[in-house]
C-alpha cells in the first residue's frame, strides 16, 4: 500500500511523458531531493508489479515508461490510471455498481494501492459529487455504500461513462465489480456481437430498423442495466413468444447471458430503446424548431446551407427523437466527439451557441447530441458567407471586371468584392492595377494582382480591418474587459474557476446559486474550442441590464475537461446576459475567431 507521498510521486510521474528533474519533483511534493530518491526506491516493487520502470537520463531527469511485453508479464492486469481524479471516478463506479453491498475503507485502500487517509478524502469528494443526483453515502462499522433510487444510480453511472468513455468500464472491470460472471458476459467484445446479431434478427422478424450510429450508446445503457438489474438464472426455461421487438430483444439477451431482470426493472425499457434508436422512417416529428435553429447557425457561423427544406425535415425528426430519449431518460454518446471538436470546432461552437437563441426549443441537448446534429448540418454546407464588403475601382471592360472580382473572391473567401456602381456601403475601398514589373503599388489602397507580396499585404489588411469591425461591435454590445490570471503551480481548473468567481461575484450581480448552476453545467457539457485554446462560460440572469463579455487570459494551459488531452485552454470567456440574443452570439463567435488581431487593435488604442 502506497503512502500519500508515494502516491503523489507516482501521479506526478504519470502526469507528464517528458523527463522531470529531481528538483522539480521535490518542489511539486514540497520535500527534499533526498526524499524523492528514497521514495523512488520504495515504490520500485509497485512499479514492477504494474509493468512500469524508471528511465534515467543524466543531467535531464527521470520518467516512467512501460516495460516491453514478454511471456512473463504479458498477462499482467493493467493497474487503474494513476490520476487522482480518474481513481475517484473508478471508486465511484465501484460503489455505484455494488450499491447492494457495503465496502470497507481497508479493502478499498488495498485494492487501489493507496492509504486509508487517501480513500477517506476520496469518499468526501465523491459524496459532494453524488449530491446532485440525490444520492448519499451510508457509513457504519460494516463499511460504506451508496443510498438512493436505482434510476438515479444509473444516471450517475451513465454520466461517468459519458465523460470518460466506455473504456472506463472495460479497463477497470476487476476493480468495479465482484460479480465476475455477469461482468465477464457484458464487458467483452462478444456482448457487442450478440447485440448486432439480435438487431439484425429484429429487422427480419419485425421490420425494425436500428440506427447503428447509436450502437455504442445502446451497448453502454444495456451494460449498465444488466450490471444493476441482472441476476443469474441457471435453470433452463422454455422459449417464450414475443409480441413486440422490445420483448424479443429482452428475451434474447436473457437467454444468451443466462440471466433474468429483477422485478424493479422497467418491462418497457427494451421497447423504449428500440423506439429512441430507430432509423428515421420519414415521419415528420412534432418539434418544428429546426428552421429557426438553422437560421441562427447560419448567422453565427457565416455558413450558407443548401437543400434547407430537406435538412429542416431531418432535424425536426432528430429533435423529436431527442424528446423521446429525454422522456425515457436515455443519454446519448458520440465516440467521435473528440474528432469533431478537433476538425470542426468552429462549427461545433457556432451550433452550440445557436441553441442558446432558441427559447422555443424544448429539448436540452448534450455535446454528443449536438455532434450528431452537426453531422446532418455539415452534409448540407454550401460555403462561407462573405460579410466583409470591398468596393473595387478598376478602369477596364465588364469582362475584365468580372475576372478581377472572381479572382479576388477566390483569394479572399470571407470577403465580397463589388464593382463601383453596385455597392452602397463598403468596409474597404480598393484600386486594382496590372503592373507585372512593379514591386509596390502606387498608393496604400492600390494593389497589383500579379504581385504575390501585395496580395499577402492585402490579406493582412483585410483581416485587420475585419477585426476592427468586430471590435466596434463588441464595444457597442458588451461591457468588455480582459483580465490576466496568475495560475498556481498545480495548474488546476478548479483554481482558475475560483479566481474567475472572485472577480465575477465582486463586479457583477451573479449569485452563489447562479455560479453553482453554471459550474455544474460546465462539468457535464463544457464548451471549449480546441483550435483557439479557449473555454466559454455562458450565464443568463435577469439581474443584469447590459450584456458583459469578460476574457480571462492564462499564462499556462489548463485542462478543461477531465481525462481529455484535447481540451487544454489558455483563455476563458465569461459571457453574462439577461438573454443571449442572436446578434450577441454572432459577435461573440467572431470575437473568439479573431482573438489575436482584436487584442492587437485594443492594445494599440490603449497605448494611444
């Protein structure tokens, strides 16, 4: 069993892949370098047991690496992730999935290779996190267990899997359940094969069409159902007849796994899954908010959509199914969410902001559901809207004018270029020449299209003037301020939020309850933009008279979502409004996009 210092050292070594010096490790643990060397010697058996070794590099430091697989260690069970946050989530799963029985702190300490004091502190944090589910920890001399309704226990389990992925169940099955028979039947690839086989049978027998985009979601829900409500059934029963697809589905699962569901299990649950995850049948949904949602998305993102009537019909059906899933309390998971955030981060944030502008939208969508929705939208994208208007002056024939305008719009896809007689208002005026031998234009607003250097200069100038336009809109709409934060050495998100909270509650009419609700929502559905390394906190409150946009700059990167390397941010935007209007969302979106240029313009104005 590891002591607190030994555990902290292991976590510090696991937190970084690069080499760390003895001095930096000593400062992190607030001990001497000699103590670090002693701790390394004491944790050696633990590292060996978990297939790890210490790699040393003279003059640089040490790091942990994996021991290469051999015949002797190939069967070693991987130890639970050393992150304290991740360990608590696994511990929470253990308590949730074994809610029927009590577990002693001594047993937990031995199981997780930490001290009893570490487990005690973990349980205090877990108890606070379970409070939002109306669950509590019950302790006595026999041990600790979770007390609460099973549907709330299931919701807590689903949220953990939602955050860390189904791998948290697969990789830690030896830690989270003593019921090895049912666990072995569920948490292995054969279970997925069984589900696919049954779904194919449902199509032949009942004409049911399952949307396989939701296969991973269905597997997670069924896994939790079986672990919570499944009981072994060793006696062979005669085959039953099934009137519905849901009844047949449940019968096949029970027969294949040799289990039966307890009396407390909802008999209609399998049919609810079939309804919520069916493929679109062409029936129009009851929700008609898609048209307004798409208009907001186009305005915010500056993207034009084609075949909007078809897309509106698809999204109305999608929103209708989301209403069903919320009625059945079925959470949705998107295994490719990180990929979406990496490759379509701008569109993702725009679509999420568009939902803030739909008061008539009755469904509250998670990030995963918005990611599914984004798939439909991106399949109908036409191109970028040109919101920067440029007046072009050119003494040439109409044919040459058309050629010049087309060339400019190809070079500058976010700008729209017009001949002199066709534009009432312009963000910028430009004169065009064709002088192959000239290195510079005759004036600041004149460009030679055959000169690459001048094209690049024009690109910078347009970007700068677009940013000036956004700065003007930001200052007109928002009470706008920028704050520099000093983040402690531990680089924790909680520390950043505490500093932001101190500033916000001091200067703006935000209550403690407002802040609590905002942070709880951020835990479940954090809004961050990977490409811009920015997080966004949006809070609506009736107490403000003017919308405010606060930007908090951090000297280092902070991980905004647990166990997610793609969520590191250096900026946090806090948006406070009585009601988030479409124009505000559009300006906010553009302000984040042109962050660096806007910052440069504001600094220049302040210096003047």
